[in-house]
């Protein structure tokens, strides 16, 4: 029959293994496959509209985002997912507090500022579309790179007009790597404890 310390060690090993397995992957996992659908970005959130083919508004909604239009001019977006909270949506937001719409073909690796509204803009399959909140008169581009590969934390190349504050943080994939490292270290520690207890037990010492 298993000893009490042995059962405790087994339970601890299973708990550590489960913690390692549920570590979140990078945001890239939520992007569409190359050439398929439209990848949707809001701040640091990346998701996929697998169907694509519609307008940018369709892609945002299919990806689960809620768009609140300006009441007097429905072609403009006042809030995305309720942000900014408390915004008055009767009139068009000011030029230093609005959601900027961007898109990319998914091949150039660069964002373009949309010249059409979200209800008119159509993004090709494999392309990307993004909303980035603008809190200054200098244009702020999305931090996530619109490429077929994994989104990176480094910002894409910007023109001079894009320099300015960036209110939304870039995607950070470091948390997943740190989780794996912590899990490996924990397993090594538990393994060492098990070895010490086993040696004590076989030597007849206290366990």
C-alpha cells in the first residue's frame, strides 16, 4: 500500500502538471490561418472571423465585439465593447478621443488607415482589420503586426504622423514562456523531494 508521503507527492505532481498544461498560448493562436477569413484586432485582443467576405463591421461582430454607433451619424463608431465608458454617443467624438479604423491585406505587414467607415470597408480574405483608440491628435497605429505569422509585441513601421502616445499595450507572449519555465522548475523540485523521501524510507530513517 502506498505511504501517505508518497500519495501526497503524486497529488502534487499531478497538480503541477495540470498547471503547466493550461498555460495560455500567444495571441497568435487566435489569428486566422493564412489566406483564410479576416483577423480582427481591438487593442491587444486578436480573434478570427473565419467567414470573412462581409464588411469590417460584420467581422468585428462575428468576432464577438459590440460596436455602438454615433446616434446622429451611424456611420461613425462611438464605443467598442463599451469603451470609452460614459462616452456621449449623440455626436461624433472629438479628434483626440475616438476609435481609429485600420486594415491590412495580411501580406504587406503594414496597417493602412481606413478611408471608409466600418460599415462600408471590405477586407479581403487573409486580411486584417483593427480598431485602435486615438487619445491624441497624432495617429496611433495598432501594436499587433498584421502578418500571417504570429503577432509580435514590437510595433510595425510607422510614418512620422503616427508618433505619439500609445494607450493600448502590445501583445505580450512572455507570460506563456514564464509559465512553462515555472512548471519545469516545480517538477524538478518535487522530484528532488521524492528522491530524498525514498532514500530515507529505504534506509529505515524517518519519513
